[in-house]
């Protein structure tokens, strides 16, 4: 996401205008959002001086608004089959940092309650299997 101003590629336009995937939700995954945060903080630093923690918090909000107000996002939303939402993946060097958010957004994007329950149940089963496996080791 270091090029948040990147244009929408022809393949993306074709997918979101021509590919009717029915009830299957499509989420955009924005990677490299850490770089976008750096850009946001750099822009804010030019405007005002704040303690580091406050600057990071304000930078995260500003980076979010940069993403939401991005012309490419607006273009994708105007297409025939727009994405249901997006997930910003950051801190991916940390184990499973983006997984929980991705699961939450996926559950929210599912249209049918039965599919939501299926996904949640599957994740609970996976957790139980992981715990059982860890205890056996």
C-alpha cells in the first residue's frame, strides 16, 4: 500500500464489472499499509508537532481517511459488482496479526446467516484442534 494513489488495473476493472460471483463476497486486501501509515505521519508531522504516541494514533486515522478517500476505492465502489469491503493488513511480520480482522470482515461480508455460522463454527473447531494438538506435544 505504499502507492495508495495507484490506479485500478484493467484486470480489476474487468473483474468488478463483468464477473458476477453471486453470493460470494469479495474483500479487497490492502497490504503494505505500514508504508501508508509512514506517509500519513510524515504529512502530519509537517503540519504539527505531537508526542510520538499521539502522532501514531492520529496517523492511523489519517491513513484510514487516505484509503477511504482514494479515487481508486471510489471507482471500485461504482462498478457493477463492487467489493463488499476491504481489510488493511499491517504488522504482518507479527504472527496472525491480520487473521482475526480478516475473519471478522469475512463474516460481516457474508450475506447468509447460515454461511456466517458455518465459518464461525469452522474457526472454533480449528481452535479446538490447535489446542488439542498443542496439549499432545
